[in-house]
C-alpha cells in the first residue's frame, strides 16, 4: 500500500510536490484553503496535474484534493506545508488543533518558521510531533496554467533542519524516500540561514526596481538584472549571513555553491550564468511579487532581527530591508515575523542553542 502524505498549498510548490510525489508512487492528499480553491478548480474536478521537466513528464492522478484540512492530514504520517511565509502562522494555528502524535510537519521552505509551528504546538499541548524545514523548495518550478506545472530543476543538496535537533538523524532517514537530496544541518536556525531566496532575490529586486516596474513582467531577472554590481551586493549580503552562522559555530558555505549549474565557482554571477534554467525566468512584474513581499519582510528581516539580538553586524542586510520598506510602502521590519513570533525573544545564544536541540 502506498505511503500517504499531505501536501498543503495549491501554488507553485504545492503543485510540484503533489505531482512529483504522486508520480513516484506516494498517495497524496492535496489541500487548498476554500478561499483560494477556485484557482484549482480544474484540479478539484479532475484530480489531475500535468507535470513536465526535470522530475518527469506525466499526467498524474492525485488521490485526494480537498479544502478540509482535517481530512487531508487525518491518516498521514508526513505533512508538507508549501504555502507563502505570511500564511505560516495561520497554518500553524490550524494544524495545532488536529495533528496527532507520530506525525512530521515539514515546511517547504521555512526560513525559521518551523519555530512558529513548534511554538503553537507547544502552546496547544501537542506532543510527539516533529517539525522540520528545508532551506528552499525542492523544485525550481512555475505553474504553466490550471493543473499544469513545469519543474525546471531539483535542488541538490536540499538542506534540512529539525525541531528539536535531537531528532535530526531519525527524521532525515524518514524523509529521504521523498527527497533523496536532503542533507541535515545543525538546527532549524542553521537551515533558515541557508535559505537561497532572500540572498538571490532581494538585491536584484531592489537594485532593478525601476526596470521591473517599467517592464511589467517582460524582464529576465537573472540575465538582464544580475549584473556585476548586483552580484557584488549579493555577495556582501552572503558574507553577513555567513558571519551570523559563524557566530553560532554552524557550518557555512557561500551561496554560489548552492545555486549554480555545472560550473563550480565562488562567483555568484558566474554560478547563475552557468545554469540555463535561470535564463528562462521572467519577472517579477511589480513589487507585489513574492520576491519583494515575502523575501524582504519574511526572509531578510528575521535574519537581521536575529543578528541584532546576537550582536552580529549586518549593515547591508539592514539597508536592503530599510530601502525595501520605502519601495513597498510599508515597514518590512514590522510586517515580518518577530523573534517573539518565533518563540525565541530574549534568549542568549547559549539558551537558544539549547532550545533548538531539546525543544524546550
């Protein structure tokens, strides 16, 4: 009998995960909130997703497509949450009332937000549920239309942080059948600081804001927008990220090693240019795109807040958040998740590392 899993979310990541896992023989329960179910009308009616690209070409039949969250997760062992970061606290609240012992919740990706799920679960008295997060979506993917997904590439390695970290090895072994490229890191903080999107999206978006608004989507982000000065700014952000990892004693690697194609290089511009999939990516069309609206307040800002609490200077990251706030017309420092939201406000570095390891 096929192993049952739930995939929560009907966007790019949710479509790709539901299609890929179904195509590889897993029984998938796909969930989308009723408010957005209209966007998946074709999938709700047919249970079919057409997939193409790096994970295979097929029309797959999803076992369950539902807007009933309890039904989606009731008899599964693994729950993959593939929704935007601004929805993580909502999903954490909902799941806290219905998860059961023995289940594993994986946030794809997390950028520290597995800590929100962990905090909510503790507040509701949930026991024996592991929460994990990856550093990015497993897929570089785009929806091509209703019920149609293009998977341009698979991320390898795909980093995994587990809460509590003492459960890392056993959780890694359980999740490897789904994503063989998984590699464990020291904690969910180490994983969140390995996230790709805040590093490779934000500087290009801010430094190309006028061109993006003018082009309205007819803009190849990684070819037109990733010029030498953008690459230098990206590397400056990356150095600050690594300094924060180093302050915890966590292993680190430059972002160029995580995003390139066949060419192994220390130069982020060359790494981007070596991967033909990046050349295909257009947009964003405006500042409401997730490259701005998610990766600044929910990506870079939590890094900066943690850095400030740990006494690590991150002036370039700070500047990106401040300028991003001006561009977007709202305070990205306030909009994103706080250390209080994550349940770690006021912790020293030593206390935080203990919490990450034990969960309490």
